[in-house]
C-alpha cells in the first residue's frame, strides 16, 4: 500500500477524508454518480471514519494483550448507542475536517448526519447507561469489551394515531450498519433444552454430559468504540444467531423446501427482536433463550481469549477480566461460567466457584419487586437442564452458609433461597447474581441505601462488604457537546474546552452566574434551542410552540411510577382555572411529553392517550391556548433527545419517592441548564445536593413518609374528598371533557387513582400543584431564573459517566488505564 493510499485510510485532514469518502462511494457503495443519494454519502462517510478507528482498535486490543492488562467486560441486554457518526467525529477530533470534506464534495454535512438510522439495540435508561459507560471506558483508556445482542429489529417505532400509541416495526438494519464488522470466523455453539447425562470418567470421577435438543451458532459482529481525544478504541461485540447448518440439502432434494431452511429460520428468531412480548409462554422462553445465548457466546469468547490469545490459565481469569452484569438479564452467566469451568474445563467445584465470584460484579437497577426477574422452574429446567442442576448446588451450599451465620431461620432461608416458592416455584435471577458476584452496587446513594434495607436486605446482612454505591452518570460528549453545540461553544469561550473530559471544570461557570452580559448569551443559546425544538414539534406533532414560553418537559418511559399522569393532573387543573377565570394571570407554559409504553401495559397506554386528549382540548381552546400548549413527541429516542434536552427550562422528575433507582434523563436536563421539579427519589437527592436546595423545586412525600402512609392504610379517596380542586380535576377527566364526551375511555385510569393509586399520585397532588406555582413565580424573574440555570450546569460535574466509571474501575474492577500508541 502506498503512503497516499495509507493516508486515505487513516489521514485526518479534510483532503484525506474527502479522498476516502470518494473511494468508498466507488468501491464500497458501488453506485454511479447520477444515482447517489444523501444516504449513500452517509454510508461512505461512516466507512471512511470507521477506517480511521481501525488502527486504534487493533492497537488497543494488542496493547492490553501484550501488557497482560485486565479488561472490563460489560454484559448488557441493551446498548442504546444512538447515532454514531457525530459521536465518532467528535471523539476523533475531525468534525470540521469532515464538514469541509463534504462541502468540497458538494453535499451538506447536516444532511448527511440526518441520514443515520438509530440502532435498535436498546429501549431506555438501562441501554443508554451502557452506551455512556462504553464511551467513558474508552475515554479513560480502560480496555473494554461490551457484550450484547445484535437485534435485527428494535423494540418498536412509536406512532400516535388519534392519541393512541401504535407500534410499528423498527427495521433499523434495512440499509445495513456501516459501523459493524462481521466476523463469521468468530462463532460459538450454544446448547438449548434436552437432557443431562451423569457418568464416571476413566478415573472414576463423576462427570456430566449435556445432550441438547437444539444447538444454535452465535456469530460475532464488532463495532468500534472510540474514546475522546485518545487512541483507545474499544469494541462492542454483538452476537447474532445462526443455524449450525443453514441449508438441509437432503430435504431440498426431496422437495421439502420448507424443512430445507427450517433450522435457519428457527435459529435466527433468537436475535430477531428486542424484548419479545413475554406474556405468552413462548415469549418467556424466547427471552430466556436470548439472555442465555448472548451470555454463553460472551463467556466462551472470553475463555477463547484466555486460551488462544493471552496464553493464560483459566485460573487467572479474575486477574485478566472483570465481568459486570448490567441488571439481571445476563445473570445466567453465573451458572454458565460454572458449567464451562466444571463440565468443560474439569475444575473442581470450590475452585470454579472462587473464580466465578471473583470475576463477576452485579449492578442492580430496580427497587420494584415485580421487576426483579424470575423464571418458572419447570420452564427453566426444560430449557437449561444442566444450569438448573448447577443452581440447585449453588443454592444448597449458599443456604448452608446462611445457616452457619444465622442458624435455622426458616423465614430467612426462604427469603434468600435462589428458588422462590411463591406463586409456583421459580428461579430468582437477582439472587443468583448477588450470590455469584463479589461486588453488588446500586446506582444512586438513595437507591443503594434502600437496596440494603429492602430487596437485598438479607444479603447485605450476610455480606456487607460486597455492597457499594456507584451513582450513574451520562457522557457530556453526546448530551452536551453534540446535542447542544451553541452551549458547547459558549462554554469553550468562557472556561476553555477541558470540561469535556473533566466535567468538574464546569464549576468555573459559577463566577459568571451574576454576570448580566453572560446571562444574555446564556438565554440566547437556550432560546435558539427552544426554537429548534419548536420546529421539530411542529413538524412531528403538529403543535406550534412559542420559544418564549416556559418549556416544561417530561420525556422517559411511560410508567405509573414515573407519574406522567400527575403532570397531566396539573395541566387539567390549570385548564379549569383558566376556564373559570379567563383573565387569570398565569405564566405561559408549553408542556412537552415523550416516551414509549410497553405494548402490553394497559394503563401506561391510557396515560399516553390522556396526554394527547388533554392536549387536543387545550390546544384548540382559544381561552386556554394563549397560556398553555401540550405536545407529545412521538418515538422518543436518542436522536430527538438531542433536540429535547437542550431546550428544557423545567425538567419533570416526579416519580414516587423510593421507586426510581437513579434516573439519567434528570442528569441530561441538568447538564443542559434545566431546573428540576422533583421528589427526593433516585439521583434527584444528589442533584439537589450539588445544585443547592434553592436551585431545585422540591415537592412530595419522602421515602419514609411513603412507607408510613402505606403502612397506615392509604385511602386515596380521602385526598379527593379533602381537595375540591383535585376532585374537579378527576371529574373533568372521568366525565369526558377531554374525550369528546366519552366517559369510559379514561375510567380505568381514574378508577385506579381513586380506589388504588399504588404510586400515591393523589397523595402528592397538592404539594405538586403548590410547587408548580413556585415554578411559575420563579420564571417571571428572568435574571434569577437564568442564574439558577447557569448554576445547575455549573454543578452537574458529578454526574459525568467518566466519574462513575472511574469509581467502578477503582473500587470493583481493579482495571487500570492503558495508554495506546499507534
């Protein structure tokens, strides 16, 4: 390869990028100039940028192997990566070079970026956190492999028809994925079903042979993950399911054409879609198979690296790899690693268990008991017969340890067992992850404290030294630099650009909080962001918003505990006040929502309908729409989040205290200068501590008060009878005011609030309304609001994913940074 050819692959100048893009248009895309579209230019640009990461990626892997450095393996069922082109250009430091290269070719930079399809590899906060952590691990120069599933289809694209959520196929791979590199030679066999044979080997030692009913092949697809301002480029390894033998020639030759490809079709179903509906039994089995499939491939790959690349003994596994379980989805890895060590590597049980516990760490992401994953015992045993045997043995030895410390406490043993007895026997995956990990952490200080006091209390009493807190964080590269270029430029001009990898340097903004000239610039950036979002809302939701109004935003997964319906009750309250007194003095406010409801979640889908129904009434009432507007942004994802977070004046973080593990959307809003109205839940507690209580709008019951109210017997009807405005608000909804006279459509939602209200919406209503009045009053003081906004950004440094990952590396993984030379 000539030097010119080499530079066209790796050079970072605008001219070298231009030549590389043109080469890919000709040799990789293969279209004549007259047939080229912006999509083709996007793919060629992505391939050119990927070229520039390959030397880094190869050098990163080789450096870790040569130095024998420990590698983090982050196992997650979701990686909500978001668009990659802008992120990679930023991290490589070639944004302007790429813009110039495309300009010279004659295609618009922004037009090319807009062509990227968002990878359908995640659904919400769990997957986005995993993506942020990959970004930070690379930026901190920590060698890492992310392991997950290459879903062919995402969870769904959301459309809104007559106010209702409608799910459409998320065919994100329809035009291919230029960032991934298929590696068909890197593949592993995964067993499923069948039966287990116990026998004695030639030396008389007991052995186990698993005879599976099915065998599926997992094929590796690698995506490079480039760090910011460094040479480190890690990898995200996603597994795609294939048939071991994809075409049965004998069946084809006999005319049985369906059977000829049956195995291929059945096998590929495993990685077809993110989160298949697990209401029916077949859906549950598929989801369990998905989890086992990607974990088995990942662990086999790790052991392959140990054997064939690192030339290291499997006994050294805890010193060479740190395996982190991102929630319970990959927790079957505990039993699978034991199977690989005991059955296939023939280690004795105690040695294998010591290796397993020393290698795994477990991050818990929920306090909701119903979200702690369990599998029916019969289904689990039919699907993974050997693993059930292993789990029984783990459980037997574990309960012996519990007895040794606490005695024959039957209630405690029942609570801690890996096998649940309630509502039919089941395998408790959170318990398996906890018992099989040397470190267990929550994701916010409050959450970690509540874990020790509630869902994992017994385990904390047994092993207090295993528990710690690692408050979540978000990457400022994507959620400020990429999403908010106006603010990025203002920050660079004011405090220098070092904040992008040292977010605590935002503290330098504090001295400008009372600077009138700086405040003017701050507000100008915010208004431009609001105008940008208003244009998007107009085009996607058909609602026209005034950028000078207060933008009150709640975007997140639709769920009762996140309490979007409490937000709606406030809107209806304001609506009624205006209708009763058209001359009322209310600060104009735009309420903006976004988020998906699980397809089978009846009440969550009713909440979406309610938001849109109230919006339709409000937006078309001339008495009201001069002061209020309501918009629901369809298909909330990382791409439109780039528009939403920077435009927020007020961030709604209003979950019931004690229910949100952490939240990360709250951090993204704070980073971009939004003020928060929220409960003392999840990371809100730490955000309020950092920002200062005077810069946070606090309302609602505390965790202790929530527990007291429930313990004393919560009666939501008492709150309705004691608050005339609340009663009127519920009557308006129930009576059909927002549903064209239909009094049935929202009856389930209103009845749930009046008679059950599991998340104490009505108990917090009065406090919330009062706090919203404080928000309106504060909004009127422009300079004071600006000051609070500046201080929220200035004090958001703690919530960088770089800080989170540094704590994981130091406290749990013992992974050190490695400087990569290219």
